[in-house]
């Protein structure tokens, strides 16, 4: 995870410098589901009534993505619900042809998809109104992209790209928005790890994870000892960044009120001290600067 966080930090720098886009916290991470022991077979099954089962409680504030259909540049179509019927995970990539980090990550996404297309569906949607179908066809041919590509126009996903592109939206097998990542991934392995985090037998859709990364804004140095509270209406859970600048909070999908409680001596927080999470997994970046600078 540290490797991916550092790769995302580099990608965010490139995004700001090369595309001139705003960037925000990418999203990542879930915790594996616990496994319950199998039920024992009753000694007299013919006279023992089957135990009553209680359906799982609905997720508190989980956000489910509305179904959509887009026309793809090859003249076909892509429908979210149909993709979820045949795959464990759907990855939606929001991009524009003018964005260098988007171009940088596409070959990695292509290679990862080629390896995992039986269980992961991919659709790339341009959020740039001026990207015509012809331009997108040329773009795909130049980069050797064979997964479905279309235009976002009218789908309603542009809200996820409000803080920068490329943006990756992950929809799990339940139809829930599992994570939203803003920024380019820098290797095929990064995408493969992302696929594994949100699919498979160990994936638990009832949990989401927030990774906090505290860093020095001047040199991206790790900042240890930042204390952050994740609060519901009734409780607050503190987490503290370690030597790698990272802290982790895992909970049910919900909108948590987050507060930076303390920062270590010699550091001053330059970003927001309070915010509200979305009900899907995220990385939250906390920029700090050394006191007196």
C-alpha cells in the first residue's frame, strides 16, 4: 500500500503540473471479510427444523450507481447493469484526450484488463465535450486500446471528475460505488491490485477504508504523529499517522465527519482541518509545512 500511495503522490504532481487540473484525494482500500466457520450438520436432519436466516441489514449510506447505457466508439453499446451480470467489478475511467497523465496510465489499464477481462469490465468515458467520436477512435488506435470507450455526455458521471482527471470509479458486484480515485496509476500492477481489493471471495462490500496520508507540501516528506478523528453522530475514532505518514480508518460505508485533532511540533497544517467523507473508500491527502516557513 505504501508503494501505491507514493505512486499516486507522483501521479498527482504530474496531474497538476501537466494538465493544469485541480486534484483531490484519490480513493482506495477495503478490509477483507471475516470468514465464519461452517454450520455443523444436525444429527437428525429429518426432524430438525432449518434455522431461520435474517437478511443482512442495508448499508447505512452506501451509494449505488444508477444504471446507464452509452454508445461506444466502435458503434456498440455498454450498459452498467449488463456488465455487472457478467463481471465481479466494473472500472469506469474518466479522461480527456488532452490530459497527459490520462495518456500515461492507459497502457497499464489496457494490460491489466487484458489479464482480468473475464472478471473485470472496463469502460473509458471522455469528459471533454470537444472530444469527437473520430478523435476518440484515433486516440484509441494510437494507444492500442481495445476496451470499450465512449463519451460521458449525459451519463451523469462528470461529478466524479470535478477535482481532476484521470478519475477511476469502481463499482462492485452489488452495484455500490466502492471507491473513487483521482490521479493516474503508474503501473499495470497498481491496476491489478485495485481489481483484487474490490473483487474476489475476500472482498467485503459492507466496509470501506479511508487512508490518510500526511506529507510535507514542500518535499513530500512523510509526517508522523498527526491525530485524526473519524466521527459519527455518537462516537469518534482516532487514528494517528505512522512513520510512513499514513493512517487507516475502516468502517461501514457512511459520511464521516473528520477532524484533524493535533499535528506534531514543528508542523502546521496547510489544508482543511475538517471535512466530510463520501460513503466509499478514499485516500485523503493532508499537506503540512514546517513551522516558520
